[in-house]
């Protein structure tokens, strides 16, 4: 548009310069020349006037044509200008539309930037939380592994084997470090032997109460170094080794009731008390006491045989290391009177070996029972839910069999 206008202006200037040249060379009439010609001769002026009129007419005709051409060009330029103005308006409208779109895009970009900042902030927070949770998970995994190891170690631990440690020292059996027996080359004080007998009686008492066994014809009373054995005249009666209060503590409710009833009727039955401890005094009275000591050892052996028989009935795979027959265990008599120290000590060693075998069997029996109980129950919030689908709840603290 500007180029067209500049062309029009240049053409106008050229026409004005051409007209000025015509006037300069007197092609066009001037007022001064007309007045001078009027002062001259009429004839010469008339001729010149005619020539001038012809030239003027020609020039005017030429100028008219040029004016018409210029007018046509001006009209075209006006049309082009109006078209250009329309296009300019459309371009301006498009520019405004694009600017509005750019503003909307800028707002959207700002919103996205804010959202991105919030995202990274949340990402950092979640990453920190995840790191803490992973640390806590690792700590809990270590705690669980430690607890599992501790549980396995505790499950493998038998409190009874820890409470009654059975071993040997120089051919003499020991229980909790106390020697049970004596040899010619290894004299042992009676205080130690009596204490060892007390621990052995307590071991058999624990076994009988744990297995819920009532001895027939006998009853053990473990009292440390002064333990005794009750022998009843009626061998068919059953008697728990401990008192009714102790039996109710370690036995189920029905067994505790039976133990209490048995304890209530014991005082009315005829019984003989045998001391399960000896002395180094060999006076006449002590000789009779040694005989009672042998009866107590024989009664203890009878009670041990009942426990062994119970274990054999409960488990067909159970085998006792030494057979018990009256006052003999493993072909060695447990009687001290009129016997040798070697035979008596060997019999006592067989007694502790047999007790230890029963103790190990009882531990295995309890572990099998616990594994079976754990396989058939589910614990929720400290309460046992029966796995069979019955839906019933029972207390989480079970009673050991």
C-alpha cells in the first residue's frame, strides 16, 4: 500500500515538473505574454494564437488522458486500500485472538507450573514417608527375625531339663550337681545323697502331675533332703503324689477335683511312712531306719514303673532303657541293706537315666501337642478362632495338657 502511494506521488511530481517545463519554454500561455501579443500586430498575434491554441488543445488532450489514467489508477489504489484495510482489520482481529489465546496459554502454563510445584512437593513428602516406612519395615523385619529366632530357641528349650539337669560324675549319676550314690573310691556324704534323692523325688512328682498319673498303693511326698514315701495297705487305691492344693494348681479341673477327693480320704486309709533319706549312724535304731530307707526306694521304683507303663501305653514307640521288676532296675537291686555300694549306685544311675528318658518323652509329647493345636486355630486380637469354621471364640490363654 505504501509503495503504491509513493508511486502515485512520484507520478504527480513528474507531471508537475512537466507542466513547469511547458510554462518555462512558453508552451503554455501566460498573462504577460498575452498582453505583449495584444500590443503587437493583430495578424501575427492571431496566427500565434491559433498555434498556441492548437498546442494547448493537444496538451490538454494529453493531460486529460493522463488524468483519466491517473484517476483510474487512483480508483484502483483506493480499491486496493480498502481491501488492504479489510485485510488489516482481519489481521488485527486475528492478532487479538492470538493474544487472547496466548494469555489463556500463559494462565494455563502458570497453573501447570503451580501444579508441578505441588506435585514435586508431594513427591518429596511421599519419598520421605516411604523412606521412613522402609526403615521401619527393615526394623520390624529384623525384630520379627529376632523374635522368630527367640521363639525357636524357646520352643526348643525344655524347662524341665533345665530344672532337672541329669548327668554323671566319675561313674556316679548326678541331678542338679548332686551325686546320687557312692563308690568305695568315691565316698559321698549322706547330706548330698539325701538332697539328690529329694530332687529325684521332686522330678518324679512333677512327671506324675504333668501326666496326670495317680499312683496305685503309693504316694510321693518330696520334701528336699527329708522326702518320704507313703505306702497304703489297699494297693488298689490311687493317690496323687502331691497335696490337694498343689494338685489343683497343676492339674485340670476334673483331675484336681479327683485329687482333692483322694486327698480327703487319705487320712482315713491305713498307710506306712518310709523315709527316703539315710544316715551314716549305724546304731541299732539306724539299722531299722536303713530297712525303711530300702522300702522307700522300692516304693519310689514302683511309682517310676507306673509312669513308665503309662508312657508305653500312650506311645507305642516309647522304650524304657532299663526294665523295672520289683526292687530291681536293669538287673541291679536298689536295696542298700545287705548289698554292695557298686550295685546300689548302678541301680540309682539306672533310675536317673529312666527318669531322664521319661522327661525327654514328655517334652516331645508337649511339642507335638502344641504343633497340633497351632495348626488348628487362628489367633485374632489375642483370641483363638476355631479353624474348623464353627465361628466360636475361646480364650487366648490355653491350658497345657
